[in-house]
C-alpha cells in the first residue's frame, strides 16, 4: 500500500531503518517534533531533507552555535530611524518545516524561544505574540553530550519531542554505497507520492481507540510513575503523544483500530527520552523499557 511504500522510500533516501522511518513518519504526521541524536556526519541532516521532500515541504535550517541569539531564531523588531516606525522581521523559526541543527549548542535564552514555539505554536518578539505556521514540522539534531560545547536539554523541553531518534553509523553495505557514490541520501527519484498532512490526519482521526486500549495506556503511565528506579514517570503530555503516535502507526500499517502492538511500538518511540534512571540520570535504554513493558498486561 502507498503508506507502506512511503516508509520504505524514507529508509531508502536516508540512513534510517524501516522501523526508524516508520517512527519518524508517525511523529511528523502527528505534528510532533523529533530529536535526532548521534555523532557528526552520519546523516542526521539528510533525514530531515528526505522527510521534507517526501512530505513536499520547504525545509528551513537553523544552525545553532554557542552565540546564537533568540533574535537570530525567532526574529526582531527593526526601527526606522528616519520615521520612528518599527517593522517585525521574522526569523527562520517561522518556516513550515524547520531543521534545528545542533540544538544543544544553543544558549538557554535561545532554548526558551524554541520551547515556547514547540509548546504553544507561537513566539514572542518584543512582547508581541506571533503565531507560527499551521501544521509546522520540526526536526532538531544534537550531538552526544560529551562533545565540546554541548549541554543537556531540560526535561521540560525534552517532553515536547515526540521521539528521540538515536542514530549510529550506518550499516556497512549502506555506507559503502554512499562512499562509492552509488547511493545519494535524499535522492528525490526514490520518493513516492504520499498523502498530505491534512489527508493523513483525517484518516488518523477516524482510527478507533477502544476502551481497553485506553486502559492499557493508563496502566503504563501509572506504572511508570510508581517505578522508583526512574526520576519521574510519564506526563499527561507524554500519554497524549503515546496515543497520537499509536493511531498514526495504525494508519501506516493499514489498520483502523488501535491495539496493544501499536501502543507498545508507540511507547518505545515516545517514552525513552522522558524516563531517566535515578541511579545515574541517564535515559532508560530501549531493552530495559521493553522488559518493563512486557510485565504490564494488556487485558
């Protein structure tokens, strides 16, 4: 089916696996920002470029550095000295599909601008609030925290991301093809025509969410809050994101009812960056999360 081919197309035009491609599309179609993490030069930016081509969106890139100011991102008020009039100059954060490159290099003041935009769909310039584009899509990248000049994103900001996509070096066969020039990430010839955001969300809104599926989500959320090995459990925002992504996964898999398999896949996508171990304040690893999840029954 068309949506299944779109997952394969994204995998072919990036260094992502099909499972990662499915997660990326589920989050983007649901309007949830994505945080891609991994060492420099492995194709994080190419994922954003390929996704933008696939969804027929114009990509705007923001390159973060230690001296990136909020005005560089959201814009500023320009004064005309001769007339005294002011004009709003909107920044690149007003793009319809925004790539925030190396977000964890930006200073706290700039992070607050990102946070408002991701949380509220709006930004504030000189005390005046401006709406961001409707259905704006965001992919942010970050380098590992042990890189020079990086710092940890606050939990309030991490909770706004739909998923944290952990990327490593590509498979040898893929990397060899790239090095030999036989495979070009983002090659538009590989991309399939896919439904628009509006078309997808119409189908997504019609997906049935049975009461037993809601019960399962609530058991997972409650159990995460009772786990003393984690600093904190899943928030209400996280629970909503979990259900939204589960519905999107159902659509991508050609199904109309959310069942436990969609919820479990959605949990693996949306929860790890929201759960931190009490012992060392590191993110919960996927295999640990899967083992924990399997101990919670789907009735």
